[in-house]
């Protein structure tokens, strides 16, 4: 029985790794399609929401929330026109969720994502260069 439990735990870990790899792959697809003609922007938003629900990594969830905000802005075809109320509300909700996540998980507060790669040690409140 202990071997069966270990095999089940291993297979659960392997399954989680496969899911997380799928999240990363699908996010990369969304990022690569961004800004290209013929890209279904609403489908990108749906994909980002789907993979956000799939991942269990807090930093990845935050990254996906931020990509979702950008994708919602991309749905507005002309920056000179008003965003629809539905998109504005969705964008606001995504931003509020990202803020709530950082408040709930202080380890995310001092990290950032630059070019898709997590970067630790970012401090938005750093006043060391205020005299520059």
C-alpha cells in the first residue's frame, strides 16, 4: 500500500507539472499572437482566464492577471475611443484581483515580471535615487 500511495503522489505531481507546462505554453501562444492582424482578442482574454484558473503558482496567477489587463485594453481597437463599460469593469476587476493577491501573499510584493521572467527584489517604494 505505501508503494501505491507513493506512485499516486508521484503521478499527481507529474500531472500538476503537465498542467503548469500547459499553462506556460498557452501563455506563450497568447503573447506571440498579441498585436498580430487577425488575432481574436476576445479569445485571448478567454484563454488567459482559463489558464489563470488552471495554475496553482501564485506568481504565475499574478502574471496572468496583469496579462489579462493588457489583453482587455487591447480589445479597444482605437485608443481615442472610450472603452466599453463591460471591458472597463473587467479590467477594473482584474486589477483589483491582482492587488488583492499581492496583499494576501506578501512574497509577491517585492517581485515583478519583466519580459515574462520573474525578477526578485523590485521595490517600488525605494527612495534611494530620489536625488537623481
